[in-house]
């Protein structure tokens, strides 16, 4: 079945009704991102946070970025062994 997922999702049925699907995850795909993007609870939390930010007129990211200190550059160790 795993090989079959390379061409698209494989739908699993129980008593003739859809109950699950197998999905191919490529080598560059992140498991956590996949799981969260398919989690109704997580997506609901994202929607609630977005709505809350709109209602409270949240601070845009570009404004927050300007307020953050810039990372200091590391000094390179020029001593060779």
C-alpha cells in the first residue's frame, strides 16, 4: 500500500464507508507540519488567534520585527591550530 501512496492518497474503508487515508510524505516534507495542517483543533486555534488579533488590532509582524534587537555577529576564531 505504501507504494500506491506515491500516486495519491489511498482511502481505507470499513464496511464500505471511508474511515481513513494513507498519504505519501516525501523526503522533504516535515511530519509535524503535515500533522498540524490536518488537525481541526490546531486550525481552530489559529483561526481564533487571527480573529482575536483582528479585533484587538494586533501589532503587524513588520512592526514587531523593527522593535527586536538585531542579532550580534559572532567573532570568528582566527587562531589556527
